[in-house]
C-alpha cells in the first residue's frame, strides 16, 4: 500500500491516536521516512497535543477556589443526622483532613488557604494602591487600560483595601503582572521554588 | 503495583468514600470532592466562553448542578469525566443564551466536508517542558485556542486538554465519533499552523515578537 501526502494528512490525527489499521500504519511510516513535510506535520501535531495536555496550562484567577467553596457553602443544604452522627462525622472529617494535610505536606510546602484574606497576592497588594472596578465586575484592576475590563465606560476608582473589603478580587491579568514586578514575600518565594507548587492553586 | 497506579487507585477509593458520605448526609464534604478538578472546570468554561467572569459563574453553577445530581452518578465513568461533561454542557447552554440575546447565529455554516491542508512546514523539535513556565507562552497558547471555531475548540478541549476518550467526547457533545475525529484532526492542524515555530524549529531559542504573537 502506498499513500500520498493528502491521504497522510487526513489520517494523521487518527495515527497519533493509534487508531489506524496495521497496513495503513505501515504505509504512513514508510511515507514519513521519505517526506519531510509530512514529518513536520506529524511532529508539530505531536507537540501541540503534548503542550495542551500539560496541567500547567490550567490556570485559575486568584481566589477562584475560595469563591467556589463559599458559593457551595451558601447553596448546599444543611447536613442530616443527629448529634451522634454529627460527632462521628466531625471525627471522620478530621481524619480525612488530616490525611489530606499529610498528603499535601508531603507533596508541597504551599500552605492551604483557610480564608480568602490569607491570599498572599491580596496580602501583598498595598492597601492604599489606587485601583479601578467596573460597574458589574467582580475584580479590581491596576488601571483603566487592562484588556480584561469589559465595561470601560463605568469605572470607579478606589483603594485596593476598599476594593477587597467590598469583595472584589485582584484581576488575574493586570494585578498579577503588577504583583510579579514587586518582590514577593519570603514564604511565597519558597512556595514558588517548590516544584509541586503549581499543582495547587496558582498563586503567582 | 507501581506507585503511580497505587496513588491513582487510592485517590479513586477516597473519591468513592467522599461520594458515599455526601449522599449519606454530609454535603459539606462536596467541595473536598470537587477541589482537585476546579482548575479543569474553570478551563473548560473559560475556553468555551472566553470571558473570566462568565467562566467563573459557569464553574460555580456546574459544581452546584453536580451536587444536585450526585445521586444519579453511577460510578460507570470517573467522577472527573462526569463533572467535565456537566461543565461543558453548562458552558454551552450559557453561550447559547448569550447568543440568543444578541440575535446572532450560533455557528458559521458547517465546513467539515472541505479538507484542511497544512500551511506551515517548518521543522519541529520537541517543545521543552519548561517553556510552559513562561506566561507569554501560556497566553499565546490560550489565544490560539480561542481563535478556533466553537465546534473545533470544544472537541479539542475535551479530548486533548481534559483527556476524555473519543467516545466520551462524542457523548458529551451529542455528536458522532466520526465527527469528533474529523473536528479533532482539523483543530490539531489549525493549532499546529498557528503555533508553528520560526527558523530553527525551537520554541526556546527565540524570545522575539517580531513574527507577530509567537514568543518562540
């Protein structure tokens, strides 16, 4: 069986999936030996699949986890069961939390955030820094030029301290850039050095 | 048993235990169950909606919906797959509503039948893992993904970012396996062209924006 470039391009994604029959697979491999262009397509596609499959691409805005947790707490029903059940469940929760903490401490030195106010980016954001918020936004920005501001017509200027007090979170784009330019607190630097730090909430 | 497999099966056992306890009346454990996947659900919502605020709202709604439907989760698929499917559906519904308000067509006419021919044939070397530490690289990858049409982006995100199987991807999107394969091929080819390296074939050898938005 002999295949041409067009045939290879049609099947190249299936080839990467291991989803072509043995005869076609052998023919494609013969073709790759001879054809530089098709090898470029194959290698490029292999690279694309590898980089987009990397967990480091999964980034969340600062404070995302704590806001999700709060939303769930506000909307989930109360627990069922009597006092004994409550005591037993509490003891079991402690056990699980203990096991998770142990696992976390083995995997990473990044401390678990107990409250949104413990967020290092927020703590290290100067409270008197002037920032802007949009009318229906949930985050505060360093200035009106941040591309993440949707409604630039209705901006309000206030201090970062006031913005956080009102429940706004730092913008993942401009505030992160601003904080990255400032020297991080020593314990945050330590967390950044930890290879596993990216596996938890991205705090950089 | 290899360490990674042991860790995986321990994680799954712990997940099953959490699900059982939540169903038995401990709803406060639900965040513990969802927490390992919160980055995944945000990524899906953001890649579909391309808006930080909407993505966050949709992630929260999807988590709440998962809680409400937890009794229907049978354990045939992984919990993560089930949660990813709920989030994708929620994001698509959100987008549909937003488009309905704008009175715009959802999609351009189907163009799956026409073939996509690769345009760039520069040599590719293996992309070094450390380039993903660079913010501008992650942004360029996100930008390239955002530029794909909805139907290609959805398939690519489920299969190549979230690692669902072809069959799970088809089921989530309500399309055939053959359509998933066709769209996946096109999405991969388009992203490859968009992110094709400059002379030298390497992402790490260049830090120049001279060629546009590609920082390699």
